[in-house]
């Protein structure tokens, strides 16, 4: 069975973006891009691969299916990028976007939980990753098996938290941390077995 990992940048005080959804205040932390290129090339958008010296045909290592909501998808869409992760199977959950935006992207207004459960049951393929904001992450929290926090050395003071959801204590265990000289770190957590 495949798993779902929430991959998200976060400030030291636990915000994924500003109150208005902005994220341009996150610093470009030395070492993080090189780490992504080497260890998680699938998290580098297709259109940025060549600019960063990554062969466009570099195979995915951990994740083969990308899940995101309307807000994160529209970041690229505003720049004319309709298939930001063409090297992955892409699902965008939205009831407002046209379903025919790009043939390589499944835009759907269906229940995200049921869709993710179906995708997780598929025997073949790499795991699923969820990127973007806290609204979809809050909806999918029951299905999140792991969280990859990309923590940056910046305080926001206010903003949107990792998950928009009600009070629901859920235990996770740290399984891997990569620290960078810049003060950033990437830490992978897995849901603690009950």
C-alpha cells in the first residue's frame, strides 16, 4: 500500500504562509536546493529543472503522485504553468477550476479523502505527496502517513498553520533530519502506530 506524505515549508513559529497566503518571505536557505536536487528531485517543478542543472528526465525517487489544492496550483497557473509537475501524476482538488485546464492534470471536485484512499490502495507506483496549503492538509489529515517539514530560520509572527482542522492530537515520530549550515532543516516524521 502506498503512503501519503505532506511536504511543506514552515517557519520557526509554525506557519506555512502569511495570513494572506503569501510565502515570498521564506529565505532561500543554502544547501536546501542542492539537497532536493540530489535526494528528492521529484519535488523540483518540471519547468525549473533545467534552470537548476537537473536533467528533465531524472527519475523520481520517493513520490510518483502529487496532490495539491487550488491555491497552490494557482501559483503556477498565474504564470502560465498548467502542469507544474509533469514528471508526476498530478491531482488538484477544486470545485472552482475548470477540469480541462491541462490533460496531464486531474482537476477534481470529488472527495479528497476517498480519492487518496483509492490512490493509496494501488499496488504499483511510488508514494503520494501532498503540497500546498493547510486547508486540503486539514481535510486529508486522517490519511497523512508522514510529514516532511522543510523548516526555515525565519519567524512570521502570524499566518496559516500546518493544518486547518479542529483539535485532533495525532502522534508522529521523527525518522530523519537533514540540517543545513544556513539554519534550515528538513525533517521527516511518520505517523506513530497506535
